[in-house]
C-alpha cells in the first residue's frame, strides 16, 4: 500500500523574530510515507518521538493493529511549548486523507473502525517546525469492552466473594476485560462492610442489591450497609473509559444481626409458647437465615411423672441440622431429642422447656412436636373393649376405684410407653369409657390406660 502524506507550503513572508526560517522560502515540504516510514506502535503505551526542521522530521508516524471493531483516540504532548503539534489517524488504503484529524493541541478520535491496520501521524507545520520531543499515546476503544472477559462479565457469571473475605484482581477497558462481577452471599441478616482499593487507577466499584439502585463504593471510605436481609448481593468493578486499567482489592466484613428478629416472642426463652397438659401438639418452623433461629416451649407441671416428646422434621433439607432439646431449667443446655420419640422424668413440680433450633447459617425446616404427660400418681386400667365409631375405649376401672367423668388419662402400650392422651367420658362401678384425643383410634388390644388420680 502506497499512502503518502505531504504538507503543502504556500508562499510566505519571512517568519517573525523567534520563529524558525527556512533557507529556501519557496521550497516545498519533503515527502513522508506514512505506511513505509511508520514505526511499530503499542496501543495504550506512550511513544516518544523527536520532531525537528531537519529534512522530513517535522512528521513521524506509528503503526497499530486493531484486534476488533472499535475506535482510536490519539493525543500528543510536546515538551517544547512553542511547538504546534497536530495528530491524524489514517487507515490502510485511505491515501492522503486521514480518517480523523485533530486541531493543533487537540486529540484526534476515529470511531466505528473495523479490525485492521491503522497509522497515527504526529506533526508540526513544516515552515514553523521546531525541535521538540513529543509524547504520543494512542488508545484503543473497543466496541465491546468485555469481549475478552469470560469469568465475570455479568451477574450470571459472577465470581463468589465470601461475606468475610478479600480478593485482588484487575480490569482493563482496552484489553476488552472492562468489567468483573462478584457475588457476596449472605446466609443471615446482618451488617456488611465493603472496602475498595483501586490503587489510584481510574476504576469504579458499585454495590448492587437484589432490588434497588446500585451504590458506588468510595475508594477511601468504603461502603457500610446495616441491617441487610439474607440474600445474594453483588459488587461490580469496572474501568471507567478507554485506556483505563489497573489492579484492585476488595475486602468484605460481616456482622450477624439478631437471629430472632423475625421469630416472634417464642424465639426467646422469656416468650416461650405454653404447652397444654396432659397432651399437646404443635407445628412451626425455624430458619436461621430469616432470623427465626429458635422456638421455645414451656410446660408447667404440678406433680411428678413422665413426659413423652415426639419430634419430627416435616420438610427435611439436605445438610440441615434442625434439632430439639429438653431443658430442665432456663440455664440448661438441654438433652437432644434423638430419634422420633423420647421420655423424660419430671422429678419435681415446676417449669420445664423444649428448645427447637436451626443451629447454623443455612439451617431451616418445618417440624411437628407432640407431648404427653403421665403423672406418677394414677389409677391403672386395662383396655377391655375398643369402640371404633366413635373411638371409645372401655377400661377396667370405675367409680369403685375412684374414677370420675372428666378425669384426664393416658393411653400406653404394654410396656408403659405413652401412645395418646384421653379423658374419662362415662363411668360405671368397675368400668369406664374413655375417649382418646386422636380420632384414628390406633389402639392395640393389649394397651392400658392410666387415669389421673385426683
């Protein structure tokens, strides 16, 4: 390709004092081939060149390769303040006409260029050329500044940053790695602090919540967000404009909030939910990340006996550790209720507690809990007959044994394990009819009934 740039010199009078004067005022500028005499240039880096009035050294050029569609921005700065420096951008095959040219002292910018070879010429007027060193910087502005970024160019491809952690990375607008997204998962409510060190580079970081507008993170002060709900949050780091690039550091710290904020009164021991005696059943849920970590129950016993507790997680989650504990006093860590059912001795009257909890971040679940109390002082009776519709049990104890209608009772199996609670419905001299609390009437023929003695 033969592309020649020639500067036309009109007839002119001798220059005024202080300006360079050519020896032959009617001569024309020496020719300069942009394509042949250009040096290899590096996009984004400063290129030093010396211009003068010697031969054709009033002009110099550099060759650049655009890797993809975009634009070029060229800016030249002379060391000698008397020099009038202009910049022009040429494309391969454009001939003498530049695709963009800046006024003296101004940058030249060409947009919508295709990938290929381009030349940037820096020059001063031939008739007024003075010797000076010039710094030229040519910046590539890609059409897609994230074309080379794969790992974290969008929210969907964000890399993970722990709520208590730090990372170092870099972005580069002209290298088509302008943006990097980071996901900060919060498994519980709390306060998040983000520090952003851009090392003095022209980089920006934004905090992006699940809903709402992004907020810029100050490189000096950072950003503090109090009382954030659990969820996924994002940090977007990007180079502001073409030519901007640099390394940066992000650091996060997290302070967990009140894990009972949404749990209601029963999330604390003082607000424990009351359990009715002799039997009761409840369903509820605990969820650490939703600030519903605990659920307490309280039962008040007026006599000694046995308490049977049945506990089941209704919607078990893989890896979730929802558990229940029987507490003999408010300061007791409690005995874990293992299996589906346990029986605990009530060795003295007073208040006893059950604590259901989601121990750690990510633990949650819906559960059912049932209790049956068997007083130590009771009237024993065997099940004589089972009536299925409605469910009524005929038992071998009546008024002669001190049984009265309305007395509470407990249905137990042959080994004395509580099955259901019941109430005395009808009495006879040596028989009674009792009504179990459960309508399923799941009672074996060898079952027994313990009627609370008054």
